[in-house]
């Protein structure tokens, strides 16, 4: 296996995360959902979102590196569960991406394990993963990590 390091992101990693997220947005737009804004990561909202995830105590941004080159990331946070649920503290792995040439090496699993450890430390009772319905690769990973389908969201496009 390659020499991969997983570490907590710092503010100087912002641009690297934005670039990887843009790769994710392009993939999602092309393969699953044409409404995904490929310019979002470098928009004011996108930059503010990633900056807050790096700096906030209720969020975690992780970086996967090989030889100081960023090859993947995961961003997640503690979120409020729906008011109809009995759990009081939930986390969400909001977005994750590993460069295609590094997939299949366990990097996504390592990123998720570090996030899960952080969630336990922060007393989250459950982790939510959201993936495009057509992203079978991501869904298989989340299921392999012990997740199960809880809700299915359907959308209807209006003319």
C-alpha cells in the first residue's frame, strides 16, 4: 500500500479541499444530478462552508495525503436530528472524495473511521451519510462500514 497519511485539515488546506470538492461536483453533475453546481466550491457560499468546517469545533475536515499531495478529504459535522426522532445528537459525513487513481486502497474507509472516532468522542449517537442514488460505489462503501438505509429521498423534476 502507498504511504498515505490521514490528518485533520487546517486553514491552509482550504484550497486543496475546494479543488477536490470541485472534482466531486463535476463527477456528480456529469453522472448523477445535473443540478449540482460545479462552481460551488469556489463560490462565496462554498468557501464559507469549507472554512467553517475546518475552523468549527462542531465540525471535522480530514485530509488524505501521499507525499504531501492531497488525494482525498472528508468533511462532516454534528447536526441537529429531526425533531421527531428520539436521538439527541447526530453527525453527518457531508461530503467525501478520493481521487480516482487512489480508490480501492482503503482511503475512504480510513477517512470514515477517523470521522467515526471523532463522532464518538463528540457523543454523536448516529452518523448520516448522503449519497447520490446512482453512486453505487459510495453506497457500497457506507454499507461495508455498517450503515443501512433509513430514509430514501425521491425528487420529481417539474417542467
